[in-house]
C-alpha cells in the first residue's frame, strides 16, 4: 500500500553521453584524416627530386627534367624478391 505522497521518480538518461560525444569526434577526425591522405598529392617530398604518395613513387634525376614514376599498388616485392 503506497501512500499518496510517494511516487516513482522518473529518471531520464541522455542518449548522448560525454563518452559517446568524444567517440563521435574521434570518428569524424579519423574520416577527415583518411580523406586527406587519399587525396593528398604527395606525402613525402625531397628537394624536388623525389615524392611519395599513396598511389605512386616518383624520382627525378638531377641532370634531367623528366620524372620517373612507379605505381605503389604493386605486389610490394622489390627487385630482390624480399
């Protein structure tokens, strides 16, 4: 037998907790960085003679004005087979 003054309290739980908010921010930043890495024309550059990106590796001999590029999407085995 419950008295008239005692009722059940209603507890509301927020759907977006601080931990979930931090997780969403981390996921958003990761996606932005992934997109930047894929679209970046060059990750590594050295004195206008070498650059490396996700898609290709290019070298330019100092004596020539021609770039020699190779795809980085190959099997990953070098000339020595390692």
